[in-house]
């Protein structure tokens, strides 16, 4: 029985992945991974233009192979969250990328360029925002962290 259940789940996963790459979403997926610069409105990775399945796949790639994204322009949207870390005495800011089933959410850190003070200049927690900027990395406390250097943050309706 377990063998049949495993085969059924594998088939369901393949169907889900195929559905995420078909029709209109396939065109968006292709267009969302090409671009030149954020000033022209094009992005190397535009998570806002992808289906939920493709967003999950792209974010998974960003987290498992982050060095492939260094220097790329990225646009994403999702709820905003902040977190205070006692060891550094700093607040860290995140966009939470949600998938369709809301089972596999992932927060991506962003650093907002310019002179912004928390909490005055930041949206309230759980507010849906859209950010765009350049993917980068930094070292802190002996670890490497990946983030989006955001040059544009807007609150969505």
C-alpha cells in the first residue's frame, strides 16, 4: 500500500509542477527571469510575475544556490516582518514569500538603501509590500547571509 501511495504522491507532484509551467504562467516564467536593469523596469528575477509553483521553485533555488543570484536584480512581494537579534542589537527585515498552499513560506531578508529608521519609516508587520533591488551577501558573526539590497519599497493594497 505504501508503494502505491508513494507513486500517487509522486504523480501528483509532477502534475503540480507541470501545471505551474503551462500556458500563461510559462510565458511569465520566461519573461520573469530575463532583464537588464531595475531602472528600465526589467528584472533578472521577477517573483511577482510567476505562478505560485514557480515562485516556490525559484526561491528554493535562491536559497540552495544563492551565489548564482549575486548581483541580479530581483522583485518580490509578500507580507513584511521585522525581527530583533540580541547578539547584534539590530533589527532585520524580511519579505515572506508564500506558496499557494501556505505550507512552505520563506522569509528573504532585505536591507533598505537610504536613511530609514525602524519602526518609523517601515510598514506595520504583516503589511503586504513589494520590493526590488540587487541580491547580495554579507558576513556577520562568522556566517554568510544573503539579502536583497532594496532601492524601492512600496506598500500594496
